[in-house]
């Protein structure tokens, strides 16, 4: 698929407001960062960087939705997924880099009392864009209520608004730097779990917290009648929150694999998105051959 066809597919799967919302996000983000550079406002710079991060996050999710439509016909079905995860990881790394840079620069500005308040219009635009993203665009199943999602998404904008009030009304210029330092730490803390999950996908590792549950599921599956052992286990993440696995099951001769398969896979149903099982029947002749390879026990003198 060429670039032009890919762009058409992204536009078709993302709706009519995709282009307008993305462009508006980037324009407001660039304007906010330029305003922060001009007025030496740490909070404005960080607010612009965070809005830019959210814009790229939305763009990457749209690309992922379009990639899911062609994934079933692709010769490499997980290549597009890994590209989406790689872009998400890179987007998070850029945000963390800017947060650390803003933290260092903000620490140097703590003694500077000559800052001017940032533009309140840009702050309100940031809040509006974050609210629109959560209410009208970022659709799906969530564990948290809508109000909590809007609050977490708009938290950086709310901190910018509080900083503007303190600088404009009370001339407390250090509030801008203080809020900027807090926002830098908060953004890093919010993006870090997603970075860890993306790293697990790129390194083809299963989530560390899932290891104990998988071991317990293996022990339960090994109690199935006719199963000798489960070996050659391999688990890895294909995208954050989706883990697939494969292993080999050695069975006794004469047992029906078809009836055993649902019982063996049942403990993994809530842990893995997909499970591939290879069965190997252990015949009586092979057991005798294995025993014949054992060295004879020498007689007791």
C-alpha cells in the first residue's frame, strides 16, 4: 500500500473531523510554545509540548485503526502493530525528554522574577481541545468515568490557568515556574506506564505482572487427565494489553486430543488473547527407548 492510499484509508476510518482537529491541535501547540519562548514561561512551554504530544497520540491511534483494517490480509500481520507501538514509544520518549529539559530549565528560572503572564486565550484553547478529544473523539470502553478522563486530560491546562491567575493577579512570578516543574513531573509519571508496556511489545516480552498468573495456569492445565507435561512455553505482547502465547503439550498414548484441548486452554482464556498449542503423544515404545538409554546400576560388591 502506498502513502497516498494509506492517507485515504486513515481519513476514511477516522471521520470528517480528523484533519481539522489534528491541524488545530498542532497550530495551538506551536503557538503556545512560541508564546512560552517569548515570555519565558515554563508552564506555557510545557502546555504546548503536552498538547503536541496529545495531537501525535491521536494521529497514531488513527493510523492504528486504519492498519487494523488491512492487518488480516497482510503477509506480516504484526508488522503494522509494531509500527504503531514504535511510534507511540517514540512519542512518549520525546515528551519525557522535553519534560526533563523543562524541569532543568525551570529550576534555573526560580530566581527570575521578570516573567510576563502567558496568553489566557491559548490556555482556554488547550482546555477546549483536550475536552473535545475525550468527549467526542476518543471513543471506546473505559473503566474510568468521562469526568475523570476529562480531568486527567485537562490537568496540564488547568495548571496553566492557575499559574496565569497567580502571575496576573498577584504578580507571583515563581508560580509559573513551580507549576511548570510540577507539570513536568506529572507528565513523566503519566506517560511512564505506557512506555513500559510499549517496551515489552518491542522486546517481545510478556508483562512482568502476568508471570505468576501464567505459571498458575500452566500448573492447572497440567492436572488435565492424560497430560504428562507442558514445555517450550513462549509468551509475548503484540500490543499493550494483548498477550499471545504458545507451548507444547506431551500427552499419554491413547488420549483424545480434541477433548483435552478446551480443558487445557481454559485457564489461559482470561490471560492471553491467542494461544497456540502443539501436541506430542508419548508412545510406550518411546518411553521404553528412553529407559534403555539409562546406564545400568552397578551391582553392590
